[in-house]
C-alpha cells in the first residue's frame, strides 16, 4: 500500500484496489446501512420474534447486592453474584453523567435509541479495517444488551437487531434520565463490580455522590472494556482512556480547557478500597454471611439488603495491626523453631493444605455491656484458611479459666484474706495414677493470700482450691458464665484443661466486666431492606447470673494480676502499653506444653481476648507465657482506644463497688485484721459483708503466724479426691 497526495490521491491504492473502487464500496456500504436501518425500524416483529417483551422491560429490576456495613456505615463487603447498589441519578454531580455521555454517546439526548450517524460511521470503520470492531451502539442499546442476557454479546446481525428493538422500546417507555440512571447502575466496571456506587466505593473508597470529574471519567472509560481499563490491570491504558474522556468532556462543553488539564493530572487509584477476600475483616464478614444465609437463603445475594454490623473498622485495623506485630515478635524469638508464615508460603507454592503449618492467632474485641463484636481476627490468612478460630476452634484456656475458680470460692463465703499454701501437690486418681500440677515458676511461694495466688497464677493453689470448694461447683460456675462446651470435673479443670471456644470465653469474661450480667456475643445490629426499612433487629441476650459482690471482688483480684502480676507486660509503661490511669482487669493463660498462650482482659467498656498457637498443637517457644507474648498485643490495642489524638474512646471511670462489699486492712502474711503488731505487710482487702475477718493479728495467736491457713505443708503434699 502506498499513500500520497491526501486520502484519495491519484496514485493511492488500498490493498491493491483502485481508489475509485474503494470510494464506490464505501458509498455502497453507506447506502446499505441506510437501507438496513430502514428495514430495522419498520419490521421489528418480523425480524425479532423472540426479543424480550415490553412487559419484561416494565418489570425489570436489577439484582442488588446485600451490603455489609460497619456500625458507622462504612462498606465492608457486598454479597452478590454481581455486586451492585443502585443510586438515584439526581444525587450525582452533573459531571458524572456527562462523562458517560461524552465518551459513550454524545448525541444521547437527541436520538431515539438508535444513532444513525454513529452507525454509519462505525460501519465505514469496519469496512476500512476489514473486520467487525464494534461501535455504533448507543447507551440505550448497551443498556438493552446488559438488561437481557438472551440478546447475547456476539458481534452478529441478529444480536444487533434484537438490541435495537429493545432499545427502541426502552426509549418509548422511559425518560432519558431514567435510561441513563439504569445504565450507570447496571454496567460492569471491572473486577465483578456492577453499578457506579459499588465501583466508586471499590476504586475510590467514597460514594458515587462524591466523585470528582477525574474519577467519573475513569469509571466512564472503564465500561468500554472492564477487563482492560482498570488501574490495577493496565494503568497506562486506563490513564490514556480516562484522559480521552476528560478531553471529550471539554470538547463537548462540559469542562473548560483549564479544568480538563487540571483533572488529567490527577493520579489513578493504586489499591482497592473496602473488603476483598483477605482484607480488613474477612473472618467477621464470613461469620455474618453464614448467619444471614441461614436466615435468608439464596435471596440474600440478590435482594439488596443493608446489614449494619457491630464492627468498628478503626478498631478492626487496630486489632489487626496489634496481632500482626505479635506474630512478628514471636517468630523473631531465638527459641522459635517452626517455619515463619513467610517461609511456609514461599516453600509451599501450591494449594492450601487442610491445616496451616505456621503460627496462628485470634483476636476478639467485644463491648461487654451489649455483646457487640467491635473487631475480630479469626486467623492469619483468610485466603489460606477460612477456619474461624475465634468462633470455631476448641483450645485449652490455661490459666484464663482460674477466675471462675476464685469467684466460686468467694461466692461460697471464703474470705479473700484466706492464706493458701503454694507447695508441691500430688493427687491420687481413681485409675491409680497420680496427678501432680506444676507452676510456671518451679519454685514454691509457701503461704499466700488469694490475691497473690491469682496475681502470680499459681497452679498448685488453684487446683487445691478447686478440689476444696468442689470441682462440680466450679464447673457449674463456668457453665453459668457462658462456657457451653463440656467442663469435666477433673482435678486439672481449675487450671484450664477443658477445651473452650474462644468466643464463649470472651462471653464468660463479660460477666466480670458487667458486674454479674452475662451477654451473648453478636455481630449484627440490624438488617434493612433497600429502602432503609427495618426488617430484622437481633435481640440482645443479657441476663444477671452471678453475685455482683463476688464478681466485683474477683475482678479486683484480676486487676492486681494485670497491674502487678503475670499480666504486667500489657500495662508496662516502658513498653508503650496501657497506662495505669485506665481501669482494667485481666488474666493470662499458658498451657503446660506452651502450645496455647492467652491474654483476656477488659476495661469497663471494652473486652479483648488474644490467643496464639498452631492449628496442630506444638510448643510455640520454650517458656512461652501469655503475659509476655499475648499481653503486649492486648495492651497495644487497648492503648489505641484510649490514648492519643486518634483515641476511639474516652477513658472510662473505675467500676463502682456494689452494695454488700466491705473493705478491711489486713495483714498479708496472716490474713487477720491489721493492728500495731503487723504493719509491715498491710494491704486493703475486700469481702462480701459477713465474711470479713474479725480477729486481729497477734504474735501469740496459734497456727502459722496466727493465720487461718487452708492446708499445712504436710497435708498439701498428698491429697485424695473423689470427682
């Protein structure tokens, strides 16, 4: 082919054809196009008997995605085969519809669904390129194609006829604005995002009503080829087409030249917004989905429900950051012998296994007064393992079980001043074996108060105390507090041998935070239909099940465990954790083999629980401890809520003491009332009224330093029990 002297110069040939022949061919195509258009307009029923009927057009409604929102209305995810949330065109800035008109159908408001000039121009291009490249379809025709699947997508004459007929009927039924509104709410913008609202939220993290001209132009550019024009797939091609849309908006008078140049300089988005699988709160969203699926079935994915959940997206991000730092910290310890998460993922290189090999974990943040879940991490990688360890796992709670033992003892009338004995303990079992619990610290402390025993998480004391007050009574307390898994009355039960579901453990701890009221956790606040009308509001399940006085005293013991005991790493000011000015209580947990480490604690208005371990039990590190490994994660999260300019919550007031609790100064060594004979180890202790000590300490009292001791060294060495 040679070119000279213009488009039809004397010596120009095209594919070896004489220029006059080419000109004639073009004129013939134009004539045939006009004839085809005339036939099309005059004989719809004859050429398209199986086209969608006008009745279908009247009743057509787009499938709407169910939207999962956080408590403040932030979009978390959408549940639908085609993710779509319609918007009213009147709520959009005028440059949004203008962008679509400029690049897709500039004569939209002047044609009747069929643009003859555009069709002829497209056919000329098809002839010159010797292939069907598309083009010529109006927005109404594109809407018709998207509305009715049986029209098809192949570039055939039959499809064009059907498309044109449906487009003409749409124009007869609806106004131009209604057609344009349906179009921008229906089309695919890439990545399975249908409709402009969903696309705007995913690409830019904002509602469509807040789109600027550059963003509107990018979305208008995307619909031409959503598999190509995405900034996450082909940024260069997307930028060029977006800028073309902006240039066309200027050419057609929608933008000034200065505005066009300004908006063409705006960068494209670099990452998705909202929740895709693996982002923000996937375990929480999947939990919500399963609950909704049970209630609504398949209609969940097409009915456009608005699901307002209890999750706070800022708290979720804080929880995720805290536990990720915990994973990194543990995997960096010299004693960590397993492969790290990164090493496992790099070495595997294939489909995910039935169970993960790397260190796992979970995080639950719950508002104790209501049971609302504010943040939830159910595992390390949702794409790799969808098993939700927060709601589905069964793990040994270790010493986080001990507060139920101490509550049972206090509620039975045992004063907190009772001196217990930390010494070697051997229990003869019915099968002739021996059970000998060990402390985390191999040394024994001898006589200790109940507060000291819980503060330092002494296993021998907890087991002996559980046996003394009755293992069945302790198991009953655990069930009443919310543990619905079996709690067998074995001697090892007081130190957390029975497996629990983490979410149920969090619910049980809410009793301590709430002054005796148990709540059931829930992730959904309400469900609305597309118009915003309430259709379901789950009932908050709360019940007063415990003695408020005994709960308050046990909670005070747990405050000592956090402030000065095994939970101190979560308070440690040097580590940047929760300041002492924030009232809080907590308990650590570590199983004997170091395979489960826990930290469960709460303030008056927020409860959080942290766990680390492997799916297949194995030691995490030698000398693993819940306080040092899980405690900083809890402390970091709580600090983010209460400290700094971006604090989510105001610092809470301390818990008030309920009626029926009295305070006394006692001698820590003897458990008796303090006086001039014992001023070196005086402390304030709290009692259920009527259980407080009445005898003052004296150098002449009998017993161990005159103390009421639960067991001497001799009878603590060996004990028989029936359970």
